[in-house]
């Protein structure tokens, strides 16, 4: 999508452009046409995972020895951006990517070899379960427990709002293995076939309906002690702090892709739709509004490119990722709202992509850590 004349992202190169063409085609052909069907079914089904796995786009930035494609975070940035550019949020590839990177960064060699190839190929779908009915923002207050019993952990508790929850084959569970506070938290890998694991309701949402978002229950769910991420308990909070900036950067990139799509759809529409005998684009208000929106989207793009460059060179820090997350998702919600206005009544009809983008966007300010929490994190760094 060539949105800005004479602007190109510095982190893109010839190899990434070729990859982008493959990824864009995948989303255009295998994902976009399924939008309404998946929203209705509240899930994607497994086919799309396998197809994405065959193309190497689930873990494009994981070494080949673990089944990945041996690329860099720039490859994942391309995947996220292309997904947003077709308006999709149903295919939970970002979550499998996130879980894969927890394992790559902190897992033991045996955990990497056991889990990563299946995630990369799309055979294994993953979730990460942090949020509980009683706590989301305050992660240190989680109550789900994993108690050591010989060479096993016994997991008990409830989680909610878990993406990929109905389809996942394993869940990276944030659980308390020790005392109150950060040092008592561990990440435990739980296969969903384990007795004592139960999926709850697939939740009814106002947007991104095709992404299955679920409750989960653990009742004496017993897993081998080897399933603690990294093999040592008490590291969970530090592991989360290490990976959450990547999740936040990814959300920011998806916000960027969505804004670019909203602007492109709107430009097409205002040139076609007529009122008072002229195209809507010929009203000065339309041109001023769209000039403003285009400037905002370009400013977001340059910010986003800066974040991607930092991610690629390994210098993305927590404050920058939080800034990008809150700022780009706030802009996403505003930009889509302003774009929708030009569609008049049609903008309120779900049949029109801009209407679905409007309801899909809202959650971006909530998950991955609410935007207020992101401002808090940035505030601490001032
Ligand atoms: C569609 C969807 C998918 C999700 N996917 C996942 C997933 O895959 N895995 C997962 O673990 N979780 C997931 N979540 C959960 C999400 O991360 C949480 O909803 C989010 O972190 C907020 O937690 P909460 O809902 O408990 O809100 P609360 O923590 O109760 O906060 C409510 C509001 O209070 C305000 N607030 C809270 N603390 C502060 C503070 N310190 N300063 C200022 N204001 C504050 C904020 O406005 C916040 O939005 C998902 C949620 C949704 C809706």
C-alpha cells in the first residue's frame, strides 16, 4: 500500500519487500474473505494457521533450528502491518508469536526444541493467560496458583479475556508459585489436553468478534515441573517485563496498519459518493479533515518506523514501547472515528469495513495493558 508519496520506511529492504508481497497476498486471499464468517463463528478454525505456517509467517523472526524462518523483528512488523491493512484481528498470530518469543528468550533448550517448531508450523496454537476475573492491570495481584508437588506443579485458578482461548493447544499461564509480590510469580506451560484444564465461555464482544476470547479454569491441573518457563520458578514477572514491550510495539504497528487502511478506504469513498451535486471530496471540510488525518497518519508512521528500527536493533526500551502503544492506539480510535463520519449512515452499517474497524479499534486502548498504565510507565521514566 503506497500511502505516502516519496516516503519509505528505512528498515525495509529488498528481502523484506519480497516477504511483504507474499504476506500481503496471504492476508488478501486467505484471511480477508473470511472476515464475516469468522466473526459469526467467533473463531478462525485451524486451516489458516497451517497455511500461515507453511509460509513461515507465524515465527518469521525465530532461528531456523527451532522451526522459525530466521528473520528479524522487521519480518514480524511486516506480518502485523499487512494483517491490519486487511482489517483482520481474528487470526491470533500475534499471540502465538508472543508466546513463541517468551520460549525463545527464556525457555530451556529442551522447551525451545519441544514447543517452537509446532508453533511455527501452525500445528500448535497458543495463548498467554495473565488476566483474571479479579485483576488485569495489577499483574502482581494475580491469584492463580501453581503449587509444587514432587516433580509436578498443581495449577488452580481462573483466567479471563484470553485470546485464542477456545482453540489453543497450550497456554502460558502466569501463576503464583511463591509469596505475594513479583518474586512469587512464574510462567507455567500448560497443555490444554491436561486433566483439570477447562475452557469457559467464548466471550461476546463489541468488536474483533472473530478472535476467540475466552475464560479458562484450572482445577488441580497437574503439569510436570519441567513446564516452568526457563526451568526456575520465581522468574515470571521479570520474564513478563522483558517481553511486554514487544507486545506493545506490535499493537502500535497494528494501529498504524489500521489507520492506513481507514484513510485509503475513506479516500476512495469520498471521491465516489456525491451530495448536493458534487463528490464529497469537493467540500472544503472533507479536504481539510482528510489533510489533517493524512498528516496524523504520516506522523504515526514515522513514529512507528522508529519503534521498529529500535526493535530490530535490540534497543527498544519499555518506555518507548509504551509511548507507541498508547499514542498510536489513541490516534487509531480518533482517525477511524473521523473517517467513518464521511460514510454517513453507511459508516454505521456492519456491512461496511469502516464500521467494523470502528468497533475493532476500541479494544486496542485496553488490552496489552490499558493506555493509562502505559502513561504511568512512561511517567515513571521522565
Ligand atoms: C479482546 C480482549 C483480548 C484480551 N486478550 C488477553 C490475553 O490474550 N491474555 C491476557 O492475559 N489478557 C487479555 N486481555 C485482558 C486485558 O489485557 C485486560 O483487560 C487489561 O489489561 C485491563 O485489565 P482489566 O480488564 O482487569 O481492567 P482493570 O485492571 O480493572 O482496569 C480498569 C481500568 O481502570 C483504569 N486503571 C487501572 N489501573 C490504573 C492505574 N494504575 N492508573 C490509572 N488508571 C488505571 C484503566 O482505565 C483501566 O482500563 C484481553 C482483553 C480483551 C478485551
